[in-house]
C-alpha cells in the first residue's frame, strides 16, 4: 500500500501558526475528499522554532494507480491549488513509500 510522505515548508509571509491552522483546518476539509484516500495524517512539530519543516503529511492509497487518479481528479487539482496558497510546494522533499509496521497496529 503506497503512501506519500511530504515534509512541508510554509510560504514566506505565513507564520507557522497560520500555516498549521489553515493546513489542519480548511485545507484538511478539502483534502480528506481525495478519491481513493484511505488514511490522512498531519503532524506539526512540537517546537517549530527548532524544526526545519513546518509539517509532515502522510496520504495512504490502495495502490499507485489510485494515488495517480486522486491527483488527476478535480478534487486533486483543487487540493494542490489550495496548498499552493500557503505551502512552498517546491521547498520540502516528497517520498512515495511502502510502509512496513515494525511495532504497533497496521492501519488500513
């Protein structure tokens, strides 16, 4: 099961607090409707003043085809457009990975 892991950096002129509020509020309401999304996790650093990134995003999908279709959809385009308003989409790395749980529960 593939997942996207993005390390996010806010745009210049956006405070960390503004970033977190928008990302975990208004933006999350749009993003959670991505077609085929099975799990959606946002994490913000506990000490943002000492962190290189403003957030960690995890998006889980059943397979790579579903992942691609999600971002080709109208909702996917809306999600990307909205994110571009407050996230520097080129600043942080993106990984597409297969998760292996070593301890704890496997999430579907």
